[in-house]
C-alpha cells in the first residue's frame, strides 16, 4: 500500500503496488508524536499521511508506513514485535565503525540495572585517575537482598572491587545504591555527559520508586565505544573483567546466544576443534536490566562484543557494541522472551560471518618423531604445547637433558633433507655414532 484516501467511517480508497517481500503497515488516529513513535517501532518511513480534524482543534492522522530497514533489522524487528506488545528496539554497531543493524535505538527507555554500566564506568575512571582504589572499603546495607529497592538494614562493607563485581555480575541493587551514594548521583550523571550519552538520565536509585531513569541503546553503545577507544586507559580490562562474560550459559541473553552459536555451528558444519577455537576468542561482556512498575514491564540488554575472524593466516578481532530493549509491555514473560531474542538475533549475522571464516581452516598440530640421543642424564625428550597458529603462543620443553648446560633449539622446514643431504643424518663424523640430526637446521636458537 502506498496511498490511502479516507471515504468516511472505516472506508478508504487505497493504492497498492506489487512488490514481493516489502513490508508495510497502516495506523489510524495517530497524533503527530505517535507517527514518529510508530515509524521508529517499525523501522519504517511514512509514505502517505492523511490528516483528520477533530473537535476542539485536535488533529489526528491516518498513516501508511513502508519498511525502511535492512534485512537484519527487519528480521529482528519482526521477531521482537511478534513476542510482545511493548515498545521494542535493537542495535548493533562496529566499534568506531558503521551501524550494522538497528531500529528504535534512539528511543529512551527504562533501563533498570543496565544503567549500572554507567556507574561502573564512572568508578573505573576514578580508579584510573588515582582518585580511588579497588581496595577501598565501601559501606552499604544488605538487608532484604531479594527486593528491588534495598532497605537500610544489615550494614556491612566490602572492597570496592567486590562491590563492583556484585553490582555488575549479581545485579545487586544494594551495592549499586552504595556506589551512587559514595560517588554522587550528579557526578555519575556528569560522566554520562562526558561519554556523549546525551539522552541518559539518572533520576533515582536503581530499583527504587521515583522519576524513571532513562537510557537509549545508542547511549550504552557510546559508553562501550569510549571504553574500547581508551577512555579507561589501562583499566579497560579490569572494567570488563568485573562484568559477566558467560554468554554460553545463563549470561548474556540468558542462553539465547548459545542457541545462535549452536545453530550456526551445525548449519556451517564446523568441527568441534574449529568451534572451540572460535569460542576461545569470542567475548560478549554485558549487563541486563529488568524493572516492573504496576502492570508494565521493562527488559533491556547492552554489551561489548569481540568476534574472532580467521583471515590472512591469523586471527583478527572485531569489536562491536550492541543492545536490545522492551519497554511498557503488559506481559512480563513475553517481554523477557522478546528482549532475549532481540539481543541474540541482532548478533546472528556477524557471528555467522565470523564462524564461516573458520570453516575451512586446518589447524596446526604437533607430531613427535625420532628418538633422543642418550647422554649423562638419560635420554632427552623434546615436546611442545599450545596452538601452532600465527598469532598464538607455543611452549617448547626439554626433559632428560643434563641440567644447567647450554642447549640449541633447531627449527627446520624439513625432516627429510637438508641442502640435498638425506635426513636423519648420523653424527658419527662428530664422534656421536648413536646420535642423528633429525631436522634441517634452518634456524637455531641458543639457550642456557
């Protein structure tokens, strides 16, 4: 549908254009603000709008929306909207690169505990600048830990590092509240401005009543991009280490990422070795938020993602920022499912591309051959461990050799010949008739 003309009542004249695979939607009786809201919800653009004047000077609109999203955004939007009646959004961006997918990512939503990522960044910046220490003692109340809004009972204290881990890994609102009180709500809000989180508002303690907090997916993305870009200096790794990274279990998106990984592994035909090598370099470090107020429910996810691509004989790590949310849903279970699926599905295409780069890779391996030349300490044995891959580390060991004596590690491209001389080469001419040269000495490393 590309054009409508109201005929009175529920009747319209409409123009349709045949075009397979293109989605459109219609809405009637929208205010001008709602027109923009629904365009973002659908990831669409307005192709026709008809104004209707109502009594008392009010005006509403009948609107035709046409899909304006790429394939990834369209697919994820369909999934999320099909699971919940709430407002939904998803976002995926290469760190310091293009937006790969997203819709409604500039809508503000109630973030719940996801906003604690800002608190975490604020504190780690202060640690970086020497204004506090991870060993500092933080006092807080740990009464009624199962309640959303902590009560002022059961006073205790922990090292700052433990408080941050409890806030980011266990979603402890009591520890988040302690961080807010210790470092100041206004100061944390100032950090949001410094990070370019232009629509973020910290209005209340997370989990407690009051004016809602606000966040946008692009804002949580800006936070992670700043961290990737060096905003925390040498504290970047500590920042992420104190967050959850168990994406293959109940961590990011509560197991839905695991489903994506397992499905793509089977579809691409990756071997277990290829899959485990891929996973060993994959990282999804994120935080969720959940909040319910009366009859409405809110769920959100936000994360930093590192995907390993195998290219040019080595591993290339690509970095992303991502997130998904459901806001103002009337069914909690459906809101949870929609948010989990959105957070995982927005990653599927990049996960697939990364896994595909590993499919035809044949991994290096170690094979022992030959025997040692007996010496005064017995028969030495040379072994190696690790991954014999470009960019990876291997460890060579020597056992059964004379202690505290010089040694030479020979590296060669062949164990069959050396400059036309067949190998193994008996070393009798050097006075060692029971010893043999087993590999071409193309390179030698001397050690003690």
